[in-house]
């Protein structure tokens, strides 16, 4: 899949931070593309930790937008 696996650690091709954010935001709509991070996250504790950090970062940005009133036009 283009765009997937931008880091090789311990012989694994890991999911990039950008792709973890896309996954969490629901920006992946093709089933074949969606299977890549889902399968990898089942077997890779390091990427699960990075995915959780990505979720925290995205949630913090969302909260700042809402609390700051930046979601109103």
C-alpha cells in the first residue's frame, strides 16, 4: 500500500505517525487500506503505544478547537 510503513524497527515495517492519525480520524475508507494498520496494531505493541499518543494529540486539538470557540463560524 502506498503511504504505509514508513519506519523499519526490529525487522517490522511500522505504520507512520501520519497514517496512525488518518486511521484514528476515520480518513481511510478503502477496506484493503484499512486492513494494513488494523492488522499491524494487533501484533505490534510499539505502534499501539504510538497510536494512543496520536489519539491523545488529536483529542487535545479537538478540545482546544471546541473550548476556544474556533468551531463556530
